[in-house]
C-alpha cells in the first residue's frame, strides 16, 4: 500500500530485533510539505546574476597600485613644530638675519637664506670694513697697537705685503746647479736686469728655511730669474721656496 504517513508528537526511535521504533524527537514527516517549503524558499531568494557579479567587480587595470596611485581626500597636518625629545621650531642659525663673515667670493650651503645673507654681506663690503676695523686695533699677531698709530697704516701694510714675491729654486730649466751665492727661480721671469738688487731673500722651505740673504745682482737667464746673493751657509736645492721682501 502506497501511503503518506504523518507522524506527530514526541517519541523515541530505536531499531531492535523486535522491529519496534522509538523516536526521541518531535517531528512531522510530510514529504509534500517539505518540498513545498523548499520550493517557496528558493523562489523567494533572488541571488545576483553572473552579469551583476561582473558589473560589481573591478577590472585588473583598475586595481590600486601603491607604486603609482595616490590616495585622495587625506587629511593633512598644517604644521609640525615639535617632536618628542627635541624641537623642530626655527632656532639657532635659521634665526640669524645679519652676517659678518671674513670670507671672499660666493658662499653656498644647505640653506639658501643663510647663503644669501652671507653673500649680501660680502658684496656690500662688510667683510672689508670689519677687517679694516680689526687691523686698526690689532697687529697681525693680535697684539694691541699704540693708540697713536698713524691713520692709514693698515692700508699701507696691505700694500707692502702685496709686494712680497714668492719664488721657487729651479735646477731643470737651464740645468743650473745652485751654489751658496747663486740660484735660479722658474716662477720669477722679470726681464729687467738688476730689478731686485738690494732686496732680501728669505727661504721658507728646505735646509735653508728661515735663513735670509741680500740680493747683489739679478738677471734674466734663459727666460727665468737668476740671483746673485751674499753667501749662504749651503746651496739651496731644487724646489726650495723663498720670498723676496
């Protein structure tokens, strides 16, 4: 007999050799009702179609690329002046607005403002003014000078220092061998004979460093200067340096 059985109530279901069934749950075994409920649930559910899923998915070309893309609408901090443990506020050199620097030429650095201030001071002649003021009060060794020192002495000192001539002993140009009374210098090329007569040579390097002698005769030989001097303690060597005062 084909029949639909509906079982209602709380009972225990147990298999045993006597063929009795005891059911421990409350249930309704109605196949038609279960099918109907399932059909209703499926018809009420409206899942997205494939087209709808594709439409809501970004194309690969639209993925965010951290190496090339920027994040929009980010709130930024207007300014930062302090950090735990130290200050970021403008201090020290950044607050300096006036410069007095003993340099010549153009100054450059990490701060364009600071470099510009230094260059302005240089171009305005401030360096020269300050140097002159220092020289009016002190000598080259920093010793205070007499208050009655004549006006303009600093300029005279600069002018006289400008007449000091630097020379280098040469043994190559004319294959000349220096003696205790004669030497040549390849960086002095004055063509007039006797031009340096009476002046003093002071050696600044080599075995004769610190020794001085006077020039008794000068001539240009082979395009370079040749000096005859009062006898030295020994002959100078090639590339020994000296000054003429």
